[in-house]
C-alpha cells in the first residue's frame, strides 16, 4: 500500500492524479492571501457606500420635485431607505476590511517576534552547549 503523504506518483495505483491534485490545491492556497480578501471586501464596500449616497440623493431629488406628501413616500422608500441600507452595508464591509488588515499586521508582528525569540533561544542553547563542553575538554586534556 502506498503512503498517502508521499507526493511521488506511483504508476501502479494511479496516485499521479492525486499528486497533481495536491500540487494544484497547494498552488491555490498560495495564491489566495488575505490581501485578496481585503481587496474583495474593500471594492464592494466602497461601491455600496457610493451607490447608497447616490440612491439617497436621487430619492431626495425626486421628493423635492413634488409638492404632495403622498407622492414623496415612494421616493423616501426607494431612495432613502434602500440608500441608507446600502450605506450601512458598505460601512460594515469597510470596517471589516480595516479589521482584517489590522489583524494581518498584528499576526505578522507576532510571527516576527516568535521567530526572533526562537533565534535567541537557539543562540543561548548553543552558548550553553559550548560553555558546558569547554570544561570537559579541559579535563580530558589535563588528565
């Protein structure tokens, strides 16, 4: 039986397809980044806010052209409420985009601190090993 974690294709059991599939999935995961997520949230959020304000402006413009209140209600409904909903939705998307960007920056900083700590620990361990082996060498040479 073939090892499922092995990426080398085995011509006998047809695992070449699986290896190609794993490689394709790995490339997809590499392409998809949080930068893409920020872009995909920023553009619709900005457009929703812009379209919301346009809808509010058109509703106000339509209601301002008529003198009867009963004729202003459809403009209020279509322009005002839909526009307000678009502005709120776009605002939530923009806040979420900002939050994702902040979290990504914090994660990068935490990763860098962890890498620095690991490098510092490796240096300390190497120093301790050399300090520990130095007296033993001196004893061997003296004895």
